[in-house]
């Protein structure tokens, strides 16, 4: 494809948000008679699903303590459900299995799921929780559990396959996708702050609207746009905290146990829900019985034929390197720095054995292959979806991204002049105004 010199809409990033925005925008343009997919150009410095979307675990859930996240995710699940085949989506459900320290939080999640019509079941008490789990897995043995939230919707999708499904939907509507095109800067004309053109490694593209949807590379483009590197945050007591870094990185911890995925079938021979376990019970090594941790910990896992085993992860690790010095490329498994090590394998496989007897003694089957990635997080670890410099929409998902397939639908609505109530709680202004999302007792920064 020849390098265009103009596109009305330039979308940077060929991952879940860029592709979803392009698809829904093309649909809306055609339906309204205001244009079509030919007005939209997606550019990516590598390729479709070359970033975080392409290595994502693929979990789709509604399990959020924050009402705004829960409502947004309910809509996103509807998009996944709209075409499971195209999106390689497996609607097996999702389970949040928790200790007493999280009981009240999870009870709140359940109550609000009922309020918005999101189907789930909540089991309370140590004995009833164990009985419920043994009804699904005969070998369930996790300790320190006092509640189970079983979301009947949600599940997981195959990462790369789902992105190519999105790309096909966009391209079928005339959207152009150009890969191998790296953004080098932005040009404004005259005194306006608006971006008049996107400068790239292959030439300059004049445009009317820009969408930034680049996942862990958001800090790089944020800097090129000359947007603030710090924010002021008003806390719940009204006190202002100044010079808080806008971005920070966490290293993602995921891997695969190379067993037959069918090993994780339920008692009735079906593929199970995605399992997420948080507990404050001590975690002992499945290798030598030594103590791994006596602090609250958590893991998630699922059988996945795409990964060739039981795949999942644990809590991410904070990257202490100053944000502008973090080496993002090469990304994911190709990174010489941000991949999981033997400590993760030991912890995660021991945690699997803690949960289910079938995983005892299986650590030797852990796939010793590069795995992991980087997530670029906001100050509160929740997304920022907002408009800057008059015509630039930034989709900064704070590593919640892959499951949020519906955000592009809402962004498309706003690009054509609408306003999304679901996106409103995620504006940058929430920090200075003190409109912060509540935090849970989960050991994960994104829950």
C-alpha cells in the first residue's frame, strides 16, 4: 500500500483499542452518511497485535470493585459476546475466590453486578465455599477461602486470533492498516494546539483527528505531544498532592504449565471458568515445602489450547527504573530484561498445587520459554480516556486493555461529537478534582 499523505482519522496502534475504534468508527460513519472506513488510517510501527494485545492472557471479566469499571466492563463483555467466533472468544465464565480480608469488597461487587443485571453467584463462608468449589473440581483444596464470586459471563479469548478478527471487521469496511510505520512527532499549524499532521518514519500524514492507542508505549507519545509528565491529585480528605508522576511501569508475570489442557476439565467433563484465587494463607513450595510467602498473594489460570497447557499469571512486579529510562523494545518475550524467571515458575506452580491436587508435582512441566511484558500504569492504576490538544484522543488503559474491547465503540461515538457516560469517570481531570476510584484489598494493582 502506498503511503498516504492525508487521512481524516489517524489511529496509532493496531491492538485492541486501535482496531476496535476503527471498526466502530467506520460503522458509525457509514450509518450516519458522514463518510466510511476509507476515511480511517491505522498505523503501527510493528504490526497487528505486535504489542500487549498479542501476548495478553486474554481473560475477560467484570470482577471490579470500582462501579465505573464494572459498568464499562459489562458493556465490553457484550461486544465480546456479539461475535464469539470472529473474536475467538470462549464464554466459560470467571471465578473470584477470596479470603476474609476481601469478603466485604467482593460482596459489594456481587450486589452491584445484580443491580446492573450481570449474572453471577456469590457463595459465602469457608465450608460453603469449599463445597461449591469441590462441586466443580473434585480435587479443590485451597485454604483461607471464605467467599466465591462466580461470574457466569466472561471467560477468555485467544489473543492474536481475536485481534485479526477485529482487523478483518475494520478492513471489510474500508479501513486501511499500515504497519512498519513509526510515529516520530506531531505537527501543529499556526497558533492552534491541534495536531495538523502526524510525522512518521515514512512521511507526514495530514489529519483532522488523532487517536493514540499504543498500550505500554503511551508515555513515549505522551511526551511527543508535550503533555504533562506529572499531575496533582486531591485525596479523599481534600488534600492536594503535587508532582505525582503520570506514568509508571509494572512487569507482568505470566507463564504456561505444559500439561494437556483437558487436565483442567470440571467434574462433568467441561472446560472450566477462568480461576482467580487471592488468599492470605501461607504459600509453601511444592518442591521442598519451604515458605514462599506469608503475605497475601494471588494467581489466575485457565486451560488454553492456544498456549498449549494451563496458562495464567500472578501479581505484577513494580519497575523501579525511572519511567523515561525504561527500555520497552524489544517488547514481551523478546525483551532481555522484562521476562519471568525461575522464581515466578516456582511460586505460580506451587500456587496451582495449593489450589488443586492435580497440579502437585507438575512443576517439571512448566514451559521454560520467555514470557512476560510491560504494562504502563496511570497514577491510580485505572484508565485515562480523554481528549487533548483539541483533536487528540488518548486511550491509556493502564493495562486493563485487552478485555476492554468495547472502549473503541465509545471512543468512536465521541469522535463524532457524542459524549459517553461510561468514559466520563476516566478523564484526566478526576485527579485534580478528587473524583478517584475506590480501591480494594486485592493484591493486584488493577482490581
